[in-house]
C-alpha cells in the first residue's frame, strides 16, 4: 500500500514539474517573433542617467537631459524596462500601441512592462 502511495505522489509531482516547464517554454520561446515597437519617453527637468532595454533585445545605458524619446522593438513575452535616476523631477512613460502602459514620477524612476503572450 505504501509503495502505491509513494508512486502516485511521485507521478503527480512529475506531472506538475512537466506542466510548469512546458508553460515556461511556451511563454519564452527560443526565437520569439517581433510584435511591435515600444516608445520610452523621459520627461522632466535636469540631467539623468539610467538603463533602458528589453529582455530579448539589448540593454542600453542612457545619460542626458530630459526630455528624451527612445524607441525599442519588443518580442513575444518580452520585458521592457526603464530604470532612470537624477537630481531633478523625472517622469518616464512606456508607450505601446498608442497608449501609456505605465507612468511614474520622482527622482528615481523604475518602469517594467511585460508584453502579452499572443
């Protein structure tokens, strides 16, 4: 009886592990297709420094004076991020498909957006 219970629990755990791994492979394929272009707008006053980029693309160190607009292509299940800081008041926006996805303000700005699975 104990051997059957142990086997059933082992099989159940194996099924759960395979289901989770399969879902992650589906969400993050080896060569995801290009979905569109996101625009990161940095507004405000003063000098800033930060990092912008995507998970599947490249991450760039950016430094300058606001306002700045950067366009980045994004892929299926990609992440778009902007981590900006400076002494002035900054406002960063991520625009995707003609709408604002996220918006923050202050001296340190961290934005993070995950593209939907299509």
